[in-house]
C-alpha cells in the first residue's frame, strides 16, 4: 500500500465567491471553509489539487475509449465494461460513504453511533486513556511483529475509519456554523453604517458650539480662573498658618506647656482630617511631625503625672527611718501605724493632677499612663523598703539581744556576723524584727494612701466626664474600696479649682467635648471611663500586692525562727501582720490571699512546734514524777476559775506570769510532810503489775519547762477547787493544767487554728492518760522514777489527777469551741467525749486497784489465821485482847481509810470501801466458818475478834448495801449472831 499524502485544506469552490464582497476580508487565508462539504462529498479529487483529501490512493488513468459506434443504437453494456471496471472500486467506496451518511442523518439523536462504529472496526485498545506505545505490553498488543505488511495495511485502514468518522461529525455541525457566520457579517455592516452617522453628528455639534455658546464658555473659564486664584490665596494662608503653628508647637513642647501644645496639635489635626493640606508637598511629613510632638507631650504628661502621684521615696525613707531609730531605744509596748494624708496636701495634689489628667484624657493616654504609674509606684515602693531594711538592720542588730527570747540558732547567726541580708534578718531579735516591720508598714502606708488619693481624684474626674464639670456636693467618692461621703466644702473647693481651670482654657474644654462627640455614642464614653477606673483600681491593688509580696518575703526568711518564739512574741508579729493585711486590703479593695496563706502556714507551724515541745515536756515530767502531793499556787486556781467561768473573756485569758524566785525546783513542786507508810501496806513487787521491757530514764526537763509552773506565790493551797470540789495535785497535773491554759490562749489568739488546737489538746490529753496509766497502774514509775513500790497514796493521787482532768474537760471543750464553726464541732466533740470516757475508765481502774490491794492484804492475813487459832485452845490462854489477826486487819483497813479520806473525794471513798466491806464480810466469814473451835477459851477469842472487826467495819464510810438499818451490816454480823447469839451495836 502506498504511503498517505499529507492532508491539505484546498478547495476548488473558493473561486465561486466574489472578491468585492463586504465579508471578503474576513475570509481566512487559503480558501473559504464552506467548500469543505463539497470536497468531502466529491468521490474524485479536484483537477487543480496537487494532493488528496480522500483516504484512498489516486486513481489510475482511464483506458482509451473505443471508437464510437456508427449508430447510437448499437451501444451495449459491454461497451462500458472497461470504464465500469476502472471506477468500480472508488464507486463502491463512494456508495458506502453516502449510505453511512444517510444512516447517521436519519438517527441524529445518537451522537455516539460514529464512535460505536469506530469501536466496531478499530480495537478498543487504541481508545484507552493511558494508551502509550512506549509501554511494552501495549506495543506488543497493538503492533504484533508477525506480519509487517498486513499490520501496516490494517493500521492504515483503522486510521482511515477514524478520520472518516471525524469528518462526518464536523460536517454534521457545519450548518449552525454557517448561520452564525452570516449573522456576524450582517452585524459588521450595521456597525460600519453607525460609525459614519456618528462622524457626521460630531461635525454638526462642533459647528453649533462655535456659533452659539462661545462667549458663555469664555465667561465660565474666567470664573474658574478667579476661583482657582482665591483657593490659591487660601492655601497660601493655610501654609503660613501651619508654618507658624509648627514653630509655636516646638516652642510649647520645649516649654512643657502641654495644654497649649495639645491645642495646636488638635488644630493641625483638624486641618489634616478635612483634607485642607492635601496635595501640599511641603507638608508631606506633617503627620509624622504631629505624631512626634504628641509623643513628646505624652512623655511630659506621663513624667509629670508620675512625679506628682508617686511619693518621693528618699524623703519618706528618711522621715520614717529617723522616727523608727528614735523608738528603737524604747521598749516595744505596741505598734502605732496611723498615717493620714493632710487635707492641704490633698488639695495640692489635686491641683497638680487635675490639668494633667484632663490633658491625658484629650490624648486617650490615661490608661497607658496609669499602667506606667502602677509600675513606677511598685518600683519606688520596693526600693524604699529595700533601702529601709539596709539602713535599719545595722541599728537594730547593734541593740542588745534578749537572751530569753533568742534561740541558739539565732544567736549563732548573730555571732557569725550575718554576711548576707537573710542572715542579718535571722539574727534580729523578735522585738527588732517587729521594729523593722513597723517601719516597712509606715512606708507602705504612705505610698498606698497617696495611691488611694490619686485613685480618688481620677474617679472624681471620670464621674464628671460629660464635658461639663460641675459642682456636686452630694456625689460619693469611691475611696479605698468603700463608699465615703465627701464633705461639701471639699467638693466645692475642688470644683472651684476645676472651674477656674476650664475658664482659663475654653478651647481645651471645647476640644475635649468635640472629641467626646466624635465617639458617636455614649457607650464609647462609658468604655473610656471603665478603662480608666479599672486601671486606677488595678494600680492600687498591684501596689498592695507588691507590698504583700515584700512582707511575705520577710516572713519567709524567718520562717524557721517564728515557730520557736514565745506566744507573746509570735502574737506581736502575727498581730502586726494582720493589721498590715487589713490596712492594705482596705486600701486596695481586694483580699491578699498569698500573704494570708503564708501567715496561716507560719501560724500552723507555730502551733505544731509548740505542741511538739509540750508533748516532749509532759512526757519528761511524767517520767520524773514521784507522785507526791504538792501545794497549789493561786495562779493555777485562777486558771481553773477562768476556764470554768461562764463569762470567759473573749479576747483571751491572761497568761499567768512566771518568776525565777519560785519555790518550785527542777525536782518538782515542794511537798508537805508525808506520814511514813509501812512495808506491810505497800504493794508487794510480786503482786504489782510490772512494766514489761526496759525503759530508759527520760532526760531531765530544762529549767524553762519547770519555770512554766514555777512562780512567785503569795499564798498556797493544798487543793485546787473545780466546781466546788477540791482536788489534790501533783507536779505533772499542774504542768498539764498550765499547758491546757496555754493551748486555750493559742486558740483565743489564733482563732483560725482553733480546730488544730483542739486536736492537739486531744493528743496531749491522750498521752497524759496513757502514760499515767503505764506509770501508776502499770508500775512503770518504779523503773523510770526510782520508786520502790506503788503505794495506795500514789494510786489515790493519780485518781485525783485523773478525776480533776475528767471534770475539767467539759470546761475546756466549751472554751475551745467558741471559735470553731458549728459544722466542725461534731467531729471534735466526739473526740473529746471519747477522751473523757477514757479518763473515767482510768479512774475506775485505779479504784479497782485500791480494792484489790486491800483484798490481797486481807488474804495474806487470813493465811496466817490457822497458826494463830492453834494457840487459843491452851488452858492458860487468858488474854482478853483481840488476836494479832484482828489487829492487823483492822489496822490496815483503818490506815487505808485514813489515807484515802485525806486525798480522794468522799463519794469515791464510799464507793471503794463499799467493795472493801463486802470483801471483808465474805472472806472473813468464810474463814471463821472453817475454823475448828471447841474450847470455851477459843470461842471467846473468836467472838472478841469478830466484834473487834465489826466495830472497825462500822466506822468505814461505806454505803449500806443491805436492807438493814445497821451500818455496814453483813455476813459477819449474821455469823456472830448465829454462833454466839450476840451482835455489835453502832
């Protein structure tokens, strides 16, 4: 198959169009596209064309025609056979194309039929989107190498099919294309006609204008020239004014005349806003110049405001330091921190701040300046505190240190020289530290009061931000976070000053009013007022917060020393801190949570340390206790009276004073002479309950511990009275009472820690009860205190102490619960009730132990009774006295009665001897019933012994435990009546 000629767009029908057609110029070069249909529909190529459109090769030349027959009727089909054979193949192709075109035109609704025909004749591989012959698999599928000539022929035929269908699609859409082209040519003709008519109309207008309105136009041009000259003169006048204004502005800024400078700036700014200076190249930088001048004015106003509002730190420091230095030589009896602002000074401050604030309001810089003022105030106040500390520390350290109030750690810091500021602060005595805090308090008050005064002035001005400052004698002034009615005289004075200021500068007020009007709404003015008021309030609060931080830092440096102070010393620091917090919160209007937390933390550390010391102290005192009765000084009776009084002082109980000349020594409180107690009446080591394990002797208490109960005593009492009942006391009981009064004092002085104090009281009461039980009932005192035995007197004294504390707990609970909220009382009440019950159980166990002692002594004597009875049967036994058994029993019970009646309460003695009498009746009756008494002498001796014992029993203070009217009647009386027919009268 021959190669395809290149496709050319050549049409022989182009010659049919006229060259002078209006649309000839629009025809594309190379021919008119309308001839493409004729080309496609022609089965033979054009004679003038050098190339071919159709996909078949050029036809061969026709054979020569045979000679014409002599007559037309002699023609037959055979004569046309050579011609038909030559055109048979092209004609068949032409017929197929016409048939295909007719079918497509008959079904125009299926545009995809041509594509479907292509797909039927051409493989679908060539229509894939990713068709690429460089792909090996695609190339092998599309171009198999088996037969090259057949492949080329097949590919050529497939290409012809595709081209033929593309040409058909183009022909199908040619009608609309020709219609649009025709309309476009018509439009071009209309446009050419319209342009000609417009050209004619313009010429007519030009002629009319020159003939009719020429003079009027000249007059109009002259008027425009005159207006331009007038505008030029005005511009030159403005240029002169602006030039002079800029010169004056520089001079006003240099002279610090902020109000005049702001007037000039406002005038020039109005010129800029109204575009009066638009287009003037000489004033192209005027906005920058005004901005620079405005910044300079703002800087001057800010500096003047800060200078007027912040106190002079050096002057304040010198004044306060000199005052404190004069007072350092005097004892610290109290603190005075009343600092007030003089009325005249307040007026002077208002006169200085009023024009500054008004100017700052005009520049909308009041919030920003207030923030600068806040930072400056904090910086100056911190610097004043730092310089005061540095200046006063050498003076306070050089003072003699009270040895009683300085711990070893603080004295060591003082001896070390205290190179650092923290060491110097720690080396201060508590009085010196309070003096330092007092000076800092005054410095802070001076700064904060002036800050509050500034806030008051700002608020007064902002209340009158309606543009017309007027007299308002009844308007309250918000001061220090509270509302205070300002006197009419003060308001009138300030208003007169404001009125005079406004009168002197009417332009300033009008500009301020204009600026307010530019806000276009009342909400804008309210927003400005809110911002200024918020910043003024934040400035005072930030200063208070900074003062709290400095104060807290000073407290934190001495955090390790404060818990070790005495209560009076700690209270001075606590009270001055509370006063400082209250004063600053009153000025700032907000709570200082940080410093309150630190103060609460140090107070809790103080309570914990005091409790730890007292727990160790009471344990040491108990370990050294010899359980000997002591006289009770009046101060301890006063403590009991104050605790049990219904009108307990709300402000705290007076702490009993101590004196080194006390009669109490380190070994305990001096005691009265005690009668000797025979070894027979002591608790035998074998019968006493011993303490298991080895206990080391506790270290001796320091003189400070013993001095806590020692004092100069004007008179002594053998008992301490509580609720009308007298209790005998020992050394540990008085010390515990003293400790309880100190806990009450801490609770009254530190009401926020009342809950913790009650818990500590519960702990120390539990410790005292447990340790007393171990030492007395458990016989632990024989190991730690060196007692040879635990006697009935020791037990009785222990019972008295336990009974006294048991009776005192309700009063202690009532006093301690005064400062505790109701919601937290229930838990503490149950704790104290359990402790109180433990004390009652302990007392009952002591009484049971006393009864057990008497029972053991009775059993010991009963074991000797058979030997004594053997001697009664002798014929020469004429002794009329009771036996040794009866004498020993009555002697021991009589001695126990004497000892207990001297120490215990009557009701306790009766309860104890009621059990003793029952034991005597039962055990003695049982023992006598078992005796073999036959001789008259033995019976007489037995009768005398029974009568002797019954006489002793009648004297015991036991309550009747039978229905008999005879006192302490029992089994032994029945035995006497049954055996001997007699009885013993009362």
